[in-house]
C-alpha cells in the first residue's frame, strides 16, 4: 500500500512515508533509506562508484576460472577450486543480508 502524488507544485522536494509493524522495523527502514540516500549523494559528488558486497571476489572467481581453463596441469584443479572457494564470500553475504 502506498500513496502516490502526481504533478506536485513544488518539484524540489519529496517525502517518504514509512510504515512498519513496530518501532524497531521503522528504525531499520529509516536507517536503510538514510544509507541509500548517502550512497547516492556520494556517487553524485565524486562521480565514482566502488562495488561491494562480494563483487570483487565474484569477479576474481570468474577471472581465475577462465585462467584455469588455459592450463593443462594440476594447477588447473587448484586454481579452479580456489576460484570456487572465493564464491563463498558473496554467497554468505547474500544469505546474511538484513539478518541482524
């Protein structure tokens, strides 16, 4: 359920109405919105974006998997297994997301 206001007279501001089951949920939603707005502000100020949440580990895993395919020795197995082990980090972060 949400309220949508179209064609407002003032186009320089916006309001968010948060509803939750209890105060704890509202506090968490408020903190999440604040964090998201801070990220947008920093990106607009610096014109830079650093990926997080296991993105580096996932990219390194893809690179190492491709590199391992070029090898013909036991090193191929070791590098392939290490690349699979790197994927544990983003998977763990995804499972634990928003679970305090």
